[in-house]
């Protein structure tokens, strides 16, 4: 399979070209935002899911809002938590499991400092740029 990246002024598109003899593939974008890549398995005469995303609840952009962390391993009622020194921006919404407003800084903290936060996935950037000089493999 050959992958290609196509960049135009309005969008960046990824596509792949299937080589002759390769199994049939198709990609579906479902109404809930899930994307699936399915592959035809001739021996079982059925479509098998090869890839599905987002992979977990924390892959949904903005799930927990600003200044918070999402933990996919946490109980289903507590995926989101505020960073140290922050509290829910809307406690009523937070208690109703709407964490999209995120967290706000606690006022009156004695000192400001940086804290180490380990094993987190950085969020997608709102204003991203494309480095046209690298290949898809890079």
C-alpha cells in the first residue's frame, strides 16, 4: 500500500493507493465522529475492522477542557481531573459530568511554580502548521 499526503491552501488530505492483489479496503466516518477502516477477508467473506478511532474517551478533542487531564483508565464517571492548583470552572456542570468548560486557576495560591506532569498525551494544537519538507514516513 502506498500512502500520499496532499496539501492545498484549504486542507491537508491523506490517501492511500492499494496495490493490485491487495484486499479490498474502505473507510467509514460515522455520525458519532468515529472513523473505521475495514478490510475484506476473503476466507471468512466478511469485513474486519482494521482500525477504529478515537481509540478511547480521552482521544475526543476537548473532553476535559482547559487545565485538566483525562485518564482513560479512571472510572467512567471520573475521566477528567483538574491539574494541581486548579478547580472546575463550572462545578455544577462538572458534577453533571459536563467537563468541557475545564478548570480555572485557584486564586490566592502562595507561590507559582511549575509541576511535572508525567505520562500524558499532549493535546492537538488549534493552529498547526505543516512541514512540507518531510515525508509521511518521517
